[in-house]
C-alpha cells in the first residue's frame, strides 16, 4: 500500500493521457477499495487502515476529476 501511495502521489492523474494509460489498473484498485470497510476499523485506524484511507482519498479525487473531465467534453458514459 505504501509503495502504491507514493507512486500515485508522483503521477499527474489529472493528465488525460496518463489517466487513460492507468485507467484499468486504477479501476481495479478502486474496486478493491470498495471492499475495505474503513468504518469498521474503528476510530483509531491502524497504519494499514490509514493507508487504505489514503488510497481511497487519492483514487476518489482521481475518479471525481475524470468524471468532471468526461462531462466537460460532452461524453457522458453510463456504468453497468
């Protein structure tokens, strides 16, 4: 998790080309994160819990930026 966080922090995921190249991987990680229930880890998160939360924040911002970029280009995609 730590290495992944450091790597994602160094990438410009707001760049459309970079995001497109990593989209499949980011989507896979996002689906993994959806299975982590941070609210069940308690109020004092362990190091692992904090890292899961940090990944969720990084990818959540990425997903939001991509959605905004898609909408601003007039390409509304539906998810199955």
